[in-house]
């Protein structure tokens, strides 16, 4: 499988996960089914065109780790079929 195809697959899996109303951390993203070691890069793609998703970051304690989630006020991005 090509690198570009894998990247697009990761973007789509994480997009669907966030659109279903769930949050995600790097620890979760590195496990199956995502297998994504650069979650921040995927979030960057989703925050910009063509997706323009309003993804927010919440820091977890003083660890410096972030949890990404979709802004609930942007209900148009929540996908019941995701």
C-alpha cells in the first residue's frame, strides 16, 4: 500500500471517529484501527481545506498531551452514520 493511500485512509478513519462525536488522543490513534503515529499532522489536515473541521484541543492534566474533539456547536459536522 502506498504512503499516500495510507495517509488518506488514516485521515478518513479519524474524520469519521471525530464526526461520530468521540474524542481521540495520540495513544488511541497509535492503536488499531487507526495505526496513526502522527495524529497532530492528521488533525492539521482536517482543520484545513477541504475539510475545515472545527477541531478543538483539550490538554490532559499537566502531561502536555492533547485530546482532540469536534466542537459540538458545529453540529453540521456530526455524522450519525460515521
